[in-house]
């Protein structure tokens, strides 16, 4: 063999060639700030794409991270992901390389991180080695596995009347103060899942510690990843928190795990995008929400669900805040259209001490007819009829105007009402598995005709 053909020599030549190409590659072009209005920064002289991250160097040398959210001609619109104090005119803007990806791995289990995947729990570096993009490529819908298996969430009313399938995406519609957080905590503790990913997006900061310590607890925290971006973080960081929680869930799904994704809340995600859209000049469309909000919602939600063959699943619960108990809110309407079902919490039930305050009549699981047995579906239909009959005649019954014997259906509803209420209520420390839920539903309705007298 010729000495020039020796593998080591070729390896050395290849290495020198790669380094030469790297030296010839254009370095990121730096620019400078020209304007700041609200949270929107304008920069000129630099080259970056939408979604890229940049470092802005203040006069005292502090670096502020910002993300490109739009452009107009040679001007870039950026939004900071952290504290913007100290920024001034002509501050240097330097685009980052390999932006838009985060480190993930099994080391995330048991940890609490922010929207930039930085630890908040004081337990040291994460030490993750795998890397994923915040905005992953959607799965081909024809490659997704269908929803065929019921998921035990440990809540009697949902297991029996609103059966959730593994890989389903459910909306939890609730106003403030109706037990939403408690219900989420019950699902986190009692649902049969390998990994729990919790995204606390735009909520009160004190709720983060409460959720971790009081609701999850030390046992369930070991299989959970909490992504927290409270209300006082910039809107861009709140968006990143939702994307990051979904990316982490996708990572574990691709490892073949059954993942429970809880995101609180989808409304705060939409409000963060509204702040960004309006700040860069996007025209409002519906109640102040620009069109980009309604484009981003399905992009986020569609990433959950079952994976392709051989992969795991992401069963997702998204809370939707119904402001003023107005269920015609544009975000609520959009969420109902893209989710696989919705569970509605009633303020009237909560105020009467009925917990969980699930309004069965207003709730629906679109996958139930595919995964539940015909006998269960029939029992659930009968119970819904009893609930509807009583509610439609509640005023007559309350004032004593209804005469017993006038309508057998109303007589049955009145006779079963106390038992129905006991069936639908459940203590937050009580877990009711799927089999026990169906047995309780069957026992409730088995003697229904005899209860009419």
C-alpha cells in the first residue's frame, strides 16, 4: 500500500478539510437594537430566521436571550425570554447557532424545569444527552395507532360515563374555583401511566409548589416531569413551556412509554400568543385574539395522542378556562373542535359541595363508543336520561309542585336521585379503578325499576 493511501493519513486530511470548511463558513452576522416598544425589540444588521434565538448584550455586558418572532424588510422583531431591564439603543444582537432544541432524557424524571429546560428544584444539572426540537414534525395521521384501549383515571364518574381511551386528548373546561386543580391532581395520582408530564403554563406561582408537594407527592413525583412557566414569566417563555412539555412527552412516547400529559392551561397558552401577536402588529380577529392563536392551538394539540406502530402513547388533559362561565368563549369553542372530548366542571355543583363537580350532561368522550362495551354504553345512556329528567323538572320538584305518579320517568329520577349523587361524588383521597366504577354503575341501575314503587 502506498504510504499516501494509509487510513490514518486520509483521516488526518479529512479532519483538516472539515476544519477548513468550518473556517470558510460564514459566521453569524451580528446587528444592533434600534427600537423597543412594550416587549417587542427591533433589530437591524443581523440575519436570523423566525424561531431562532439571539443574545442581546447590554451596556454592562449582561446577555439577554430573545427569540425572533417576525420581520419586516431588513428589520427583525424579537421578544425576550427573560428580564429585559438594562437593554438600550444600539445593544449588540448576536444570533445563536442550533437554536430551538432542548436536551431530554430519563434524567428529567422527578425534576422541575422552566420553559428553557433549566432546573428550578435546586437539584443540580439535568445531565440529559438526547436532544429534541421544541416544534417536532407531526406524525402522519395514517401512521397513528387507533384508540382501542380504555385508560383507568381512577375517577368513578369519568371511568364509567366518560370513558377515556389511551391516546385520547380531553379538554377540562372550568371557571375559577370549581375544583379544577384538585381533579387534575387526582388524575395525576391515579391514572395508569408510566410517565406523567405536567405543564403549568401561566398559572399562579404558588401553585407550582403546591402541585408538586401536596398533589403529586413524593411517590408520584418520581415518575413525573413538571414544566413550570408561571404568570410572571414573559409570554414567549410561557409558549416555550407548553412546547417543552409536549416535546418531553413525545420523547417518552417514542421510548414506548404510556405518557399522561397534563397541561394547565391551554387558555394561558393562547393568551401568551395573543400578547406576542398583538405586540408585533398582528390584527385582532375574535375578542382580541389574532389569527395566529387559532393556528397554533391545533399545532400543539395534534402532537399528543398515540404514536406510530411500536411507539407508546400520550393521553392528554388540557384545561380550558371558561371566563365568567361563558362557554362560547373563542378559545373554548376552538378547543372543543380540535379535542377528542371535553369534561365540563359546573360552578353550581361546586357551590353545592358536589365534588368532583363534573357536569355529566354537558360532557362527552368522543372515543367512548369505540372502546366501551355495549352493556356499559347502555347503562351510561340510562343514567344520563335520569340526570336529564331530574334537571328538567328540578324547579317543580323543589317547590313540591310535582305530583308523584304523573310521570314514571320523573318518579324513577326522584327515587334514584340520592344514590345517583353518591355515585357521582368522590373524595379526593379515594381511588376507584375502572372495574369498580363499572360495577358501581351496574349496581346503581340494576334495581332501577323496583325503585319506582
